[in-house]
């Protein structure tokens, strides 16, 4: 069995893994706090 990092399955797996890690890092909560504090403007 071989591993191809550029295969669609590997790319999909890494995309999901990054999203899970981002959510677990508190980044989403930090972004929400910044929005509530007026740090971002639309």
C-alpha cells in the first residue's frame, strides 16, 4: 500500500483535520469575540 498526499482522499482528510483543529484551538470563539468587540468592520 502506498500513500499519495495529493490524492483526493488525502486532501479531503487534511481539510477536515485542519477544520477540527481550528475549532478545537478556540480560533472560532476568538473571532466571535473580536466581532462582538467591533474589531472587524463589514
